[in-house]
C-alpha cells in the first residue's frame, strides 16, 4: 500500500488529503502537524476549518485510510510520498522583508525529513513557494542523505477557500513539475497515478520544476490583474457616467476574455493573492526585466499611473 504523509494540517493540507483519501481507498494518508489543537480538531466532530462538503468527506474516510496525527517524525519516516503544505507567509524582517516568502517552516520541515528518513522519498511542494525553492530544498535534503534518494516535485494548489472541495473534486488542472531525469519522470508518474484516480488525464499537466513553481504565482498575478483592471475601468465609469457592472458584463461576454474575476470592488484581497504577487515583484527587477516587470508592476495601480510609468505602451 502506498503511504502518503502530509506535513501541515491547514486549509490546503486538510481538505486536499481528505479528498485524496476518499478517491484513493488503496492509499493510506496521514496528515501531521506540530499544532496539537489543530490535530485534535481534525479528529473531532468540529473540524478546524469550514468548507462545504468537507465534513462528509472526512467522515467517510477518517479512521479507514485517513488519519491525523502529531507524531510527525514517525509518519514521515514511513511515507513513500511526503506533501509539504506548511505556511509560507511574507517575511516581516531580514532580506526581502515585506515582499519575499518566509521559508522558515518549509526549511525546518525539510531538515526534519532529512533527519528521520531511512528510505527513498518523493517530496512534494504543496505550499506556494518562490521559483527555485526546490533547488534549495534539494540541497537541504541531500546534504547528509545517507544514500537516500529524494525526488522533489512541485504540485501547487489552486483551490479557493469556500469552494475547496468542489475545486478538488473537479480541478481545472492539476500541475506536477519534476526533474527531467529518469528518476524525476518516475516520481512525476507516481504522483500522476494518485490524481488519476479521479482527475481526467488531460487535466493533469506535467512540466519541469520551475514552470510549475512559477505557474502558481503567475496564475494569481493574472487573476489579480483582472480585478485591478476592472477597478481602473470603474474609475473611468464614475468620470463618464458609464455603469461598471454593465461594462464588465459586456466585456466578459467576449469568449476570449470571459466573465470571471471582473467584479469591480475595493481591490483584490486574501492573503494568497497579496503574498504571491509580492513574491513575483520581489524576483523581478523592473529596470533589468522591463518587459516582464510590466505585467506585474501594473497590478494594483490606477490606470493613469500605469500609463505614466509605461510611456512606450501609452
Ligand atoms: N489557503 C489557501 O486557500 C491556499 C490556496 C493555495 C495555496 N496555499 C498555500 O498553501 C500553503 C499552506 O497554506 P494553508 O492555508 O494550508 O496554511 P495554514 O496556516 O492553514 O496551515 C499550515 C499548517 O502547517 C503547520 N506547520 C508549520 N510548520 C510545520 C512543521 N514543521 N511540521 C508540521 N506542521 C507544520 C502549521 O501548524 C499549520 O497548521 C501556503 O504556502 C499557502 O500559500 C493556500
């Protein structure tokens, strides 16, 4: 029996692993966390988070092939595939403070994996991380690997809070990035086999590691950019007497544009959007990478400021 261990029983780790357990009765899934109250809640009738449909999924498999535990080291040591779904908040101090992701939790999880592992492991980045994190994690894991082979995969999560179970049941896509070596491809296939229990093959995309890491940040940047753009149009509507709902509806009817993420509002919110975009901004120096910086830099700026900054475009 394949054994999966997920480090981090949060918004992503809990629901994602519950759905994997439900859809893959032949796989044992253990979700571990250093937070005792969180694990106690996952083992109780009052789960630590609310998502429509989550209670049902957990009730169907908890105690059968889905377990929640604080015995992190034991379950990591026993697992074939380890998902790392710990928090990656924005750094509050040091280099890159206010922009770069704080990878302290990730690095400490990687060190623990290296310490307790006695067999080969596939380590899956589930957390949202900056591009090239897999390289740093690989260094930690292989620093004193005792002959153990680690394959790092990037498998970013695209679920949205509020529709997590629906998103996991019917994802637009599952993205798996790995090393382009025979061992890397084998690891990608092993994770693909897990998702193939319920996700149609043409929705499971496989890429190299860096494409997968960057795609998550880029997808959030595009979504935020749409909100930002419609907000800029809303300012134009106020000045001209147009109605932004009517304009957004008319624009969204174009099949090349589509209707989603075109609601004018106070701006884009949610910790994920803000921190993922900060992350992208952090890796882009707009002076050196003007064409790339242009997309990201424009997010969140009023249209006139954006045009002033980009004379070539204006
Ligand atoms: N919340 C979302 O909607 C969402 C969507 C997509 C991606 N993400 C990304 O997924 C990652 C996880 O997000 P989340 O919302 O689930 O975070 P969360 O804060 O809800 O959960 C993270 C959990 O990891 C645990 N943890 C931290 N270090 C640990 C360690 N060394 N060992 C064991 N447990 C440890 C914490 O105790 C916490 O319970 C983040 O990178 C986030 O950006 C989140």
